């Protein structure tokens, strides 16, 4: 055993740059070719609208009465609840006292209400959630900024919208509300959503190059923000932007930016941000890859490189025991991966181990309460895969110099060693 371990360590422990020079994977998709793909394809919607009662009744049957009842209890409570207030002084509280939660809590609560009411209405189809849904969606549209105070600091400069994680996610939430229920809501809401998404997201995304998450630079290396922000903006554009040329420009810019995001992973698919941030960033990468592929008839495919499959395997290679993952730097050790994300990657990339990891995931986490993931939880379900997840005996990430060695992978209580070389 000691000889084998030494061979594993010393033969492979080499100093490999974290960012290896790679041919651009996604940047090869220029606006003209993307526009041709958009114009040549007229796919059905990526998810059925609420008016397709056959589809949603099928979802309701597949979900099961227990999960259905839990959603309706939340939605019925939200329909009667006051929409949380977001006064300017609450926004400034972060600048004065450094309190993120004071503003982010009620802002996120509004978005959770949006999700619960939207999906309950889609599943029931009787119209009783439409009025409270209009109220909460309109309230979100009226927020002076969708950005979190920690990322903007001062009150909103209406002439210079900031695009951060919250802005991008909110744009996608509202765009998918419109996708599902647009023809059943007040027409003014659809127009308002398009106006707000355009001036807060699409226009500044195309007109400015100074978004700190957009491209890699020596003084500001990119991270999970790059995937989340691109996915939110470009995903909303796929749903809302009618001009194929403008949409193609957005998708081409997103593709080039996402090349920089993919370069943050080492050659073995490892991320120094750890599995929790992998779930956040690569989760939104997956959301956008699905929407782009669907909209272009998979003529533009963000999954086609084998390198993406290596990245997708990252959590299965860094698990220590059920729910516990390698946590160097400031990474979380207790990680609840998004079930819909694992399910979709398992099917799309033929990675059954990711489906087996689903058994370790409790569900109902913070991310899964967002409309983006709550919707996909209904549609991205995986059929049962035989066997439980068993990791490899050894895992190695050359660029990061992470090694994971397991005494007995079959025994969930056996010793596991995770060690990091370098600085």
C-alpha cells in the first residue's frame, strides 16, 4: 500500500499551472453563425406554458401528492402574506453597519414568493394565484436596483445599472415567469418585465466592457460570478429578446466570457472554489447551456467538449462522505448539491455516478427555492440508477495539486485523506 501511495503521489505531484493555455471552446461561436442557427431553428419552448394543461397535469402526477401539497401550502401562505418592504434606508444599512442579511433577506423572500406562486398556478391552473403573483412581480420590477448592497454600496445610479449575481438571477426569474404565465397575466406586466430586463441587463451588458466578472484580467480574475451573471443575462435574453441579431450578439459575448470561466478549472476539471461554488457557478452554466442548445437546435452546444464532462465530475471526485466535501480555502465542507442539476448532467453527459449522488442530497436548499431551480426540479428528474455511489480509491487534480485518498471507498466510515500541495 505504501509503495502504491508513493507512486501515486510522487509520479504525479508536478507543478502544473492552474490556468493552462487552451484553444477557445465557446468563443468560436461568432454572432453571425449564432444568428444563422437561431433563424434556422424554431424549437418548442424549453418548458411548457401553464396553458398546456396536459403537460402540467403530467408533471403534477409525476411529482406526487406530498410534494404538491407542500408547494401549495407555501403558495397559499404567500398569497395572503404582505410583500416585504425594501426601503432605501434598509439598503444603506449595509454601508453603515455591514449587514447584508437585513436587505438580502426580504429581497430573497420576494423572489421565493414569486417562485412558489408561479409554480402553484402552473400546477393548479385555476387562476387563484394570479393576483398575488402580479403584486409580487410588479414590486420586484419597481425595486430601484436588483443588486445586493454588498455589491453596489450606494443607492442606485439609474443611469449606470450594476449587473451582479442578484440582478442576473432576478432577470431570469422574471423572464421564466413570463415564459410560463405571460399569456395569463396582465399584459402590462409582460411589457414591464421586458423594459426592466432590457435597461438593467441587456443594454449595459452589450454597451459596457467594465463588468468585473465578464473577462479575466490580472487584477480581477474571474470566478463563479462569470457563469451566474452570463447565464442570468443571456438566459433572460433567450426568453425575451425578439431580435435574432441582438440575441446573437449577447450569446456570442456570453460564450467568449464563459471560456474565461472554464479556464478557472484545472486540466482535471477541478475548481479551487470547491464543490459548493461549483454547484452555484457550473449550475448556472448548465442552465444556459441547456437554453442555448435548445434554442439553436444544438447547433451551438456548450457541452460538446470532453473537458466539460471532466468539470461535471468534480463533486463525485471530491466527496469525503455523504454530504461532506473537500473544503480547502474558504470552501464549505457541508454541501447540498442541487438535485435537478445532478440529474440533468447525469443524463446529458452520461454520468450515472452523478445520479447516484442524488441519494446523498437532502433537497429543499436555498438555491432550490429559486424559480430557476424549482422549475427544473419538476422537469429534470432522473430515473432510478442501480447501485449506490462509490468514489474512486484515489483522485487527483494536477493544476491545483489536490489529492484525495480513500482507505476503503466501499466503507462510508473509512478514513479519507485530502491534501493540497502548492501555496
